[in-house]
C-alpha cells in the first residue's frame, strides 16, 4: 500500500498541503495510455485523429469533474469540506479512521477522553480547496461515467461523428483504463476483499481502509494490524486486461455489426464485476442481498441483450483494411510513354 506518491506543504493556510494520490496517478497514466491507443486505433477505423483526440480530452475532463462532484455531493462529505475551510475543529475523525500516531502524521490533534483513551483526531489546517483537489482521492465511478458519457454524446452529435464505430473504438480502451484505476485502488488500500488465510491474502498497514473496517467489526484492537484479505482490486484489474485484449484482438476483427464491441465489452465487464463483488468486503451500498454494483451489472446485462438483438439486424460492417501510412506525400504516378513511342 502506497496511497501518496507526492506531498508538498504549501505553507499557506488557505491552500494547505498538496498531495498526489496513487489512485489519481494511476488514473492519469491510464488516460495517457488510453489516448495514445485511441489515436493509433482511429486510423484503422477510418476516424479522424483530430476529432478522436478532442473526444478523448472532453471525456477525460468531464469524467474527472463528474466523479469529483458526485463524491462531494452524494458520498456524505459535503459539510466536512465546508468545515475544513471555515472551522477545522468541527471536523472529527473517529478512532477507527486514524490512530493517534497516524493522526500526528496527518498534522492533526489527537483527542482523548477523561480516562486518557484516544477517541479521535481533529485537523489543524484550514483548506478551502480540499473539495476540488484533483490530485487527492475522493472520486465516484458513477459520477465519472455520467460526466464522461454525457460529454461523449454531446461531442459526437456536435461533430457529427459515426456513433457505433466510434463507441466500438472507445469500448476496449475504456475497459483497459479501468484496470489502471484498480491498480490505484490497490495502492490506496480501498475496495479490498474478504478475510482469507490462503496464499492469495495480502495485509494492509494500520490506517488503511481494511484496518478501519476490521476494527469496526471488533476483529482487531487499535494497536493490531489488519487481517489478510483477498486482493479483489488486482482480480478486477486482471479481468479488465483480459477483456480489453479479447475485444481488441478478437471481437473487433470479427464483429458482425457495428456496436458489437461495445455490447460485448459492457456485458463481459458486468459479468466479471458481479462475480468479483461476491469476494469484496469493503463497506458499500446493497439491496436484496446484492451490492449496488451487482444490481447495476444485472441491469446492464439485460440492456446489452436487448441492444444485441436490435443491432444484429443491421448489415455487417466491411472488414477493416490495412492502416494507411501516418505521414508522407502520396506516391508519384509513373510517367507515361514518350510522345514518339506511343502505340496505336
């Protein structure tokens, strides 16, 4: 676990400390790799590269903004962001979010009860830009999906780009990008799995989300390390890499209708996510014995089945031809015969 890759104390109370989280670094790396792959793949799909690069920028920016805004407004941290700007003493972290030693590392003040038992941590620094700090954590996947999806739809309509060929090109690259995000989750320690004694188990340090959850369940004490858990973040990352490779190397080359890569990508990711969710143990929403992601995954499978039968009635797309060279002028035409050597 290595949640922070860069930390800088600005020295200004209104700005606070600037941190770049491992999660953000992995997501940013995934965006760079995805944009490069999208630029290379666009030539094969006869899509304008300038339009594709513009589309990638729109989706990336809107996705990050949407994920951050939904975290602030929906995840229950709105008043905490308000108080850390106006009066940090009103922000209180209970003892299972941080320990006394870890509280001091965060430049906070430990609080104790009458018996000198540690009960929580209060930050000391005002930070009015904490809510918009894009380099730290605090993102919601569904917010990014809504923001990026809305931006892509508006962009495609504005530029009048072909919908399904463009979406097919995006599909496997987006799935690959999720793999980078899950690597960031592993470094951050979130989205962990169930307790296990198998050889697959990993142990996160004190202060990690697994440590907090195990303490809240009463399985460990404040000074105990967390129990070994399944690395479900790595399970999903591996599944996403396999799905992306299958879509790019098999489905894209043999698809029977435009949009099949998108349908297959959503269906395969939904199925993988439903399965992996059974092994996760981090706190998250649930209903009817299923997690929120499993319910969304089941709805996605139904929607993709309906979309498959609708799109499959359309004519098959022409097979992709060899990609044209990136640069250089067209070859010169061979010279015709000399006037005196023409044959009738």
